[in-house]
């Protein structure tokens, strides 16, 4: 899957961990480990390459920005949660794809397989489904925002 989908799942894991544990520390430790591990599992589902680099940058940045803006309005604590969740859920790619340099400069920065296996994809998906995955990611982040907001308001009252 693309970074936006991994990131949305990471944010969902962090959100669930915080709702369950009610502890910031546990959210960072347990949620972080689960978000990191989720990458491997999610990579069993393939991704269809975006049609152009512009399209890739637009969709990937738009989804990330959406999470930043929403969580910023909730508060710095939640912004930290979501940035951390997004980061941990993509860390395997940051390492193996050399911060994505492997995509653009494969010769200089070759792809490694520390956290990926060759032929990892068990469920290849179409271009259309890849776009749907990005839309679902946007919705998922929105749901996390609403859950965290309700939780925050309940804590106050
Ligand atoms: Zn990956």
C-alpha cells in the first residue's frame, strides 16, 4: 500500500490504543510497536502505481496534510500522536526505500529487504482500488479525529 494508507492505519492504531489505555506513554510504546508491525501485514496488499509523479505527490501530501490540520485543531498532544502513528506505520519503507530515494534514484539508493520480502504482495489491487484506498484513508483519519474529539470532550465534562 502507499504511504497514505499505511499512515491512516497507523493513526487508527494510535487512536485505538489511546482510547483503550488512556495513557500517553502506553500509546507511544504499545501503539508505536503495533503501528510499526502493521506495515508488514498491510504490504500483503499491493498498490497500483500512480499515473504521474504529480498525482502521487498531490494525493500523498493531501492525505498527510489532512491529518495534520485535523489533529492540530484538537491540540498538540493529538498532533504528536498522529505524526508519530503515521511515521511508525511507514518506518519500514523509510528504511528499505531509503526515505523513498529508491523510487527516484534506484541505482544510487537500492531497495533493501530488511523489513520486506520479495513477492510479499498476496492481493494485488487495481488503480481504481488504489485511489479508493486513498479516499478510505481520508475517511479513516476523519473518524479518528471524531473519536478523539468526543473522548476529549468527555474527559473535560
Ligand atoms: Zn512497505
